[in-house]
């Protein structure tokens, strides 16, 4: 059967030669140039599941002449290759990946998403088949194993065994494909992974059971084999779902890229074009409410612009002729004419997307404790099973007896408890954190969170609420508030919206006009009224410096000062105090100005801070700390925080954060409080302790069980019971600490 035929039947290949559709497409057609003189090629790799696959592919591609770098993102399957044009052959790169045993084709985000969804559905189908088969087999095996053997006729027992075989064999053949194919691919490359002993144990249990059924034996182990597959498939599907969440970050960032733009030709005519068609030098018209499609420079106009993408701050910035505009910024108040400086693929949004993907790729290099243990575990188990079989043959036992002992060794040492040691704790901890207001999105986030020693906090939207709030409303009369509201109801400025939302709906000023960067004015009862900057509104010598504010100036009346502040989140100071009490270093990173940044750190008790940072400077600070050996937790909320969140060892975002930041983060905090940060750290540390205990128990269990099986004191049936019992103990141990934490 060909690979394409296999895929059409719903069974994605987990490794193998290049797919025909990938081979038919010429990778050279998908190479794009870069400003550095190098070319870039993106390929979709299917079948890469672990850090070993990642290292093998990157090492193989990197060894090709003319290739500067190759980086694989396990979450998306995207292999990004930087190469010298005319030196490295894109076809050779694709064939190299295919020769390593993986399917490869030019990268298409839609196709990559479909591949992941197809594999997830396939795992779910395998799990359903195994679960359904296990329940039905138990109907027959319980009657045989529950003490009724002596009362049961031999013919009835044989019938039950044959019925179990008719259910188990086809069910295991289908549901075991994720393990069988992975094991076969690993063995074909001369290595053994965790799926090899799983596959051997299942096949031997089925083989011995079938032999016992044919020869009229008393016991079979069809139920143990199928239930083993069912429980292992649950863990694999959950891991697939959790890991798949990380690919959302780049997609959410790219969704901010404007799909169309208003391009002005040489005759002054304006045409709607695709953003991807814009070239450097094109003239683009941005009306109020339009999002900039590419990076550019203002050539005409003055307007307030939402710069949250760059600074992360809620207050807009004023742009005038000559100022730069970045892709994703939103024009708020007046028409702007800009000159494109880059294509869409070279914009700030594209750069942020690449930074997020790079951070996710680095995160994928973390090797799980279970994988490290399995590297020594797998060959030992195989050797013991072979030696047991050989030893009993030499001792004079028959082949049947020797096979039963070898099967017992594999079953009793099956890495079910080892495989559940970490996932069982993580699943319970994730559920507990969900109830405490923390949504965990990455499967190994708790393990990484338990190791942190440094916490980086964003200011606006993280330590603070990120929304301007009028703090002197009690000093302003109702008449003055309504007067200001008549002006602000016509404005989109955040400070104006704060007043309008506070007062509520109502009438608006006549002849209202907003001057970008200054304020809004209009006629109320025939009088000219202005609300805005002190110098523009005409407040004169009444200007005060305390806080961010607007001045309301009416003809014949005293100026009124509206003062705003960005209030701290509830329990922000207590959260910082808790972090310091746990021995963690705390630092604040902000795109805001120095004065408000220092005021916030003083109020919450942080001594280290950096301010007026761009997204690149934030990620540089994170990378510098990581390079110094620090284990960094980044907590942020803005789009500009997304790359830093992805680059940190572990990251959290606020529930009200931009979608791209939530997607880049490993955890999302629900509600307005920051105290769940401390809860997450405590539970992660407790989880790490229980994971180590589970691994210790798994090691002790095998130390006792293996000799008993090797010397023939354990039958396959007892081995299956012992193996299941070890899994139950591991699960109960995973539950224990979180029940106690939940009561505190």
C-alpha cells in the first residue's frame, strides 16, 4: 500500500519516504529572497514527534553545502532553512529530509493545520476503538478470571477466549498503529524508543493469548493488551492537544495583518489592492480606523495612532510627517498618507511572528524526564526479556514456557507507570490550576515553571489594569462632567472614552472637531468648549504635573482638570512580595515612560526595572538572562510581549490580553488578580516533587518485579495485574498533594 493510499484511509504515516504530492512540487519555486543576500525556504515536515527527530533533521540539513541554518518547529512542522542562492539546491534539502525517513513538502499553513487535525482525529479514533474493545472483552474475561473457572465448562471457556480474540486482534491491529509504526520506524533506523517495548508487550500478550486459545489453555491476556493500548492512547492524545496550542501564536499575530490596502497611483487615483501586492515606494492612504498593512513613513497628515503593537501602552501616539508607521498600527483620528518601506513579509508583524516561532522551537528542545529515563530503560528491558527466554531454554524448559516468561518480563516492566509518572501529575495539576483561575496550555509548562529563579513582569495591562481611570471625579460637578461628555462622545481617544463611558450615553457638542494629539472642541449652548492638552485648551498657568490628564476650558469659566491613572491590579504588591519570599528575582520590563514605570515599581516593591523598551529590546533582555543560565518566567499582556513570552523558559499572560499574547503564553491567568501566579508556582513545585516520587516508585517497582518475572514466579496474568496496579498507584500519588493544596 502506498503512502497516499494510507493517508486516504485516515491513517497518517508517522514517518517514511517523501509523500508523492510533496515530491511532485518543486521546492525551488518556494524560495524567497532576503535583504541579507541569503534565500529562505520553508518546508512542511510530517512525522517529526520528538527532540530526537528535531536534532536529526536540523543536523542533516545543516550539513548541506550552502545551508547557513535549518530550524524545525515541532508544533507546526515548519522547517525554516536559510541558504546561499545558487549554492544550496532546495531539491537536495527536501530529499535529505525524506532520506531521514520523513515526509516533506513546501510549507503551506493550511496544509500543516490539516495534517495536525488529521493526526488528532486518528488518535481519537484509535482510542475509541481500544476503549470499546476493552469493555467488550472484559465481559468475557471477568467470567473466566473471577473465580468461576472451576464451574465453567471447558467448551464455554474456549468460546469466551475465541470471542475475545475476534474482538482484540483487529482492534489492537488498528488502535496500536501509533505505537507499531513509531516502533518500526525507530528499529529501521537502528534505534529503540519507548514505543518498542510497548509494541513488543502488546504483540507478545496477543500472541501468547492466541496460542493459549488454540491449544485450549486456561488463561488469555487479550484484555490486558487492549487496555494497555487504551490508557497509553489517552496520554498520547492529551499530549497532542496540549502541544498543538502553541501553534496559535503565529496565526493570531498574522491575523492582525491587513488583508487589503488603499494604494494611490501616480495620477492620484486610489485603488483597493491586496496587502501582499504592495511594494516598497508605494503610496498608501490610511483613513481613521484603518490598520497599516506594511511598515512605512508618513508623508502627509497628522493623526493619533494606536501603537499598542509596539509599546504595549493603551495611550495612542501622535504621528506627523516623517514619522515611521509599523504594520498593524491603527490610525485613529485623521487621514494619513504613508510611503511603504517594506513588503508584508518583511514587516514588523512578520518579524514578531518569526520571533514567536523561534521561541517555540527552542522550547521544543526540552527533553522530558521520562524520555531520558527511557533511553536507559528500553535496552535493559529488551535484554532481560531475551536473556530470560534464552536462560529458560538452556535450563530445559520448553519454548512455550520460555515465551510465557519473556512475555511476563515485558508486560510487568511495560513502561505504563513510567509513562504515566509525569502526565498523571500534570493532568491533575492542570485541573487544580484551572479551578484556581490558571489555564495551562503547554504540556511541560509545570515542569519548567518549577525550575524558575527569575520573574519578568510587564507593567501596563499586567501589573496595572491597562485602562485609564478618572481619579478626581468627586472634585468635578455633574454639569462639568456632562459638558466634557458631550465632547468625548465624538472621540475615540482612550481618555475621552473613559469620560464618555463614565457619564453614559447622551447628546454631543455641535460642530465637534478633534485635533490629533491635542484634543476635541465644539459648541455647547453657543459657547466654544475645548477638552485636551493644557496649552492647546487654554488652561494657561493652571497646568499641573500630577498624573495624566485633560483640561476642560469653557468661555467665561475656570479650567477644570480631569486627572487619570492606570490603577494597579488587585493584590499586585502582595504578589510581588510572595515572589520575593519564594527566593525569586523580580524585574519589570515596560514600553512606558520612565516616570510612570518607576512609580509603579515603587508602589509594588520592585527594585529592578527597564523602561521604554521595544519588542526587540524586551526579547533581547529575556535572551540575555537565559544565556546567563537564568530560568525565566515572563508575565505579560500586550502584542509586543508575544515574542518575549515565547522566548522565556515559561510564560503567562492575562485573560484580557491580546489573543496573540495568550497564544504565545504557556499559561493564561483568568480574572483581574495576580495571586494565581503564586498558586501556579506552588503547585508546579509540588508537582515536580510528585513526578520524581512516581519515577522513584516506578524504578523500585521494576527492581522488585523484574527478578520475580525472570525467575518464573510471575505469569503473564499476574504481570498484567501488577502492571495495572503500578499505574493506579502512580495516579493516586499524583492526586494526593493537590487535594491538600486545594484545601489551603
